[in-house]
């Protein structure tokens, strides 16, 4: 699962580059006997990002507020690592939020400096395991956000988990406070699906939030990876 550093925009020189750089760590639980399905892991990682963005500890005088602000004021980096057994238990002892899907568990942690990872997380692997869907994902639930994947890119599960996290974050930034509150109250319903090839070009030029990767790993700089969409009824961007 290769995920290294991934950011939601091409690298350009601007004021963000002069700030201290942080990364948002995400750890997915992958036990040998029962790995999660790929789509469930992608959706759970996206919800994990939304959970920490909306958590009261990330705002006001909360203990994570400053580092969350510093992270979002610089380049938005996320790194996905994997853990099992004792590794997962040790990771769970650090401050963070564990989000559970149907088969997936993902723990998200407050941002850390690029060169300041806690030892419990620094030891975890970022490569060596990929995930599959035993069956095709079902219909998108009514009222759920849709994170459309680029049908022309072949990304590892870890890379794609970071991308869906970016897609959820870009959508969150564009929403009104009322829609954010309603989405959170509903449990952040969302679905990750691969876009039909014939729709992809229109999605990327529709005005919806588009993740453009910095190209540190796996794909070319500026590649569009995810387009985030809400249904016409329900929560709205704007």
C-alpha cells in the first residue's frame, strides 16, 4: 500500500511553502485473516478526515486547534499507513479518532510535523499490502455525498485513501455551517465510486471540488483524482 506524501493540489511556490509543513496521519487496520474491502476503506478514511475536521478538539481552545489550523494553512498532506495486532493497539493509545465502517477501521491523528512522527506511527509500513472488493459496491445511498474516482488512474489503496480524504475535505471547506452540521448529524453519509469514463471530463469541469494531486508518488503532478459531489437535494455546496 503505497501512500507516502500526497497533497490535493500541484506544488506551486506561494506563501504556504514558507510555513512549517505538517501531515495528517491515517492508519488503516489490516489484519492478515480479515482485511477490509477496498471501497469500505476508502469511504472510512474519508469519514475519518471529516471527523477530525469537525471535532470540537480541533476548534476554539481545543487541544488540536492550533495544529489543525497550521496544517490547513500550509500544504495539505495526508499519509496512510497500515497496522495490525499489537501495532494497531499501540496506535490506538495515541490521541486520535477511530472510525469504523462495514469492514474497515481507520484511526486519524492530529497533524504532526513532516519530520516529527510519533515513534508508534513512524514504525508502521506504508507499502506491501493492497485491498480488493470481494463484490462490486452497491447503489449509492440516498442523500450521500459522492466521491468520484478518476477511471483512468491506477492507484494503490493507500494512495486512493488519501485522495478520498482530500475529496471529503475540499467538499467540507465549500459547505455552509448549516450543511456541515446536518452532514455531521447524519453521520457523514458518503460513497466512493469510480466515475463512468464518459462522465469524467464533464465532472472535472463542472465547478465541483476537484482534487489535483501534487505528484509526489504514483501519478503525474496535477492529475485529477477525485471529484466531490452532493445530490441535487439534501446538502449543498456553496
